[in-house]
């Protein structure tokens, strides 16, 4: 169950950081396109570094997505195995959670 929470937190954090990173990469690409016509040695050197950094960042982003997907699959497998090995325990836990939630909801409505 702890693996499930870790995977969910990883997905949420990864999704938020991936969005920010994608936005940043788009901005850097726009900047690189904007200065493509400037022909000074310094700009050419910086442009080359930016291209290399963009390729590395995109590769890392892709690798991160694969890693998150693999962790989610592993968490799903672990949860499935646990439920298959302990079906009555899972039913008991679900019933207990349902009772507690029912009691809390009843108290709130009073």
C-alpha cells in the first residue's frame, strides 16, 4: 500500500515538473529560433551549447516518463499480488474504511 502512495506522489510531482520543464524547453527553443540569424562567433557557440542542452533535457524528460510508468506498473503489480494473496483482509479493510467514513459523514450531517 505504501508503494501505491509513492507511485501516486511520483506521478503527481512528475506531471507538475514535466509541465514546467516542457514550458521552459519551448521557451529556450523559441529563443534559439529568434537568434538563428545572428552570426557572431559567441552566438554560434551559445547556440550550439543550447542545442546540446535541449537534446539532453528532452532525453532526460523522456527517460523520467519511462521511469514513472515503470514505477506505476510495479505498484500495480504489488497491489494486485497483495489483494490476490489476502482477499479477506482487503475486504475487511475496505469494510472498516466504509464504516468509518459512514460514521464521519453521519456526524457531519448532524
